[in-house]
C-alpha cells in the first residue's frame, strides 16, 4: 500500500491550486478564534461559577480545565499553522523578521501598559514589592511571564515561532517529504514525553514522600509554573505535521487517512482527559497532553469545515487579539466592586450577577478593541 505522504516534487506540483486559493482565508479558524476568545473572557470574568451556583462543582472544573484552558493551545496551533503555511510562499528570512518584530512589539506594548496600569490603579508603588527582591531569577521570571500576567502568551509565541523557523530551515535541507513527516512525529513524541514528565511531577513527589533533592525541587517548580514556555513545544510539531499533510491531502475531501487521524486524536484526547482527572491533583495548568491532542483535533476540524462563518463570528474573530488583551485590564485592574452593591445584587440573583458581569466585560473589551482598531497608531497592537 502506498504511503499517502510519499510524494515527489512533481506530484506535489499537481496539488489542486484552485482549492488552495479558495482556502487562503481558512474560514474555519474564524470559529475557533471567536469561540475561544469569548471562552477566555468567560474564564477571567468568572462566568463558569454559575455552574457552581447550580450545585455542579465538577461542571465548573470541566469548563475551566477542559474548555477555557484549551483556548491558548488553539491559538498557538492556528498561529503556527499559518506561519508554516505562509512561509512556503514568501522569503522566509524577511517573513520571520516581520513576524517576530510584530510579536515583540505586541509583547513590549501590552506588558508595559499592563504593568504601568497595575502600578497606578491598583497597588500603587507597593506593586514594586511584587518583583522584589530584584535578582536575575526574578527578572527572567518577569520577562517570561509577561509581567506575571496572561501576556506570557506573547513571550511563548515569540519563542516557539523562533523554534518553528529553525524547523523550517532544517526541513529545507531534506528533499524527502516522508522523512520530514517521520522526523516531525519523532520530535512531537519527545516533546510530549517532556510534557508528560511535567504532569507526573506531583505523583513522583508523592511516591518519594516529599524527600526531593534540590534538583527535584527545581524541576517541580518549573513543572508547576503555568508560564513555562516549554509546555507549548508540541505545538511546533503538530502544526508542522498538519501543514505537511495539508499540502498532500485535500482536507475537505473524504480521505481514509484523515478520518483515522481525527478518530485517533479524539481517542487520545479522551484517554488523557480521563487519566488527568483520575491521577492529577491540579488540572489548571498547560502541561497536559489532553490539551495538545484536543487543540490539534480542533485545528483539523477547522480545516475540513465547510460551514461559513456569519457576520458576528467574523466580527469577533477579527477582534480576538484585542479582546484577549483589553479584557485583562477590566478583569484584573479596572473592575471595582462595591461590597454593599455587589453583595445585594448577588444575594438577589447570583446567576444574573455572574452573567451581567461577563456581558459587561465582553462588551467593554469588544468596544475598546473596535476603538483601538480605528486609532492610527494603536491599531497595530490589536
């Protein structure tokens, strides 16, 4: 049986160009961007607590661990897929420079504005104590974590984009497409082993009854750190594999390999989700293989989707980056709750209060992003 990916250059040139031209927009990605941008806002605005109010605490845990926490991996998958895809049609060095400069500017701008706002509007000069004592370690942690904020996303994206570029340069020296695919799967397997080792750190420490060495303590701290960029290494290779397959298989045509791949990813997602729920004490972190396989499955589903997004989906998708950035200022800095007013409203209708808070944060972040897009200098940051 011929391997579906063992294509030579002449076969690759016979790929349906009309299909590729019609999928440049990748409309399925609009659904992912819109849904998970809203999911992140729901997470930080506390919307999922409404399930706890209903008495279903485990439901709240599922929404946090297996829904909102898959959002960041999905955005990594999309970003890296598009980076690999576009790098095939442009000069890589110039494309990389343009992309990396944009990401660095996003990182510097939002981390600076967020840190300044937190200093001025919440803790004042006392916020300096958050970074004390000043040391090389605290400085490195501040940089990697995006100022101890969800803006760590930009630092991690800068790092994995740089690593993805090295992967592209390496693959350019390999003529055999099937060999590239084999290497990608091997590297994916190794990176997944690393993530798995992070997940099992707590179990190992429990097994040795907490008698860990200084090395084990360091590994434990890295494994438990939610800002650890190593958590996102597998996405470099999942996106690479997806692009390689995309160039050899029309994902919108029924293909036996693709169908098996989707079912395989779903099973892996389900298996690791169940294992994590039974074995891990804490699910609120990114060193979980269920997130890798779940987000990868969603990437494929977006590519094969024939459903066209409506205006609302396209609108939110177009604002997704700005929604991610601006809502953090509302939820982490500017949301001021009057104890008397909040308690009265919450006591009268806790569900209404939770929903209203979410809608206010979402509406305000959409409005702020829309206004920023209309501003000449600031539109480049949203």
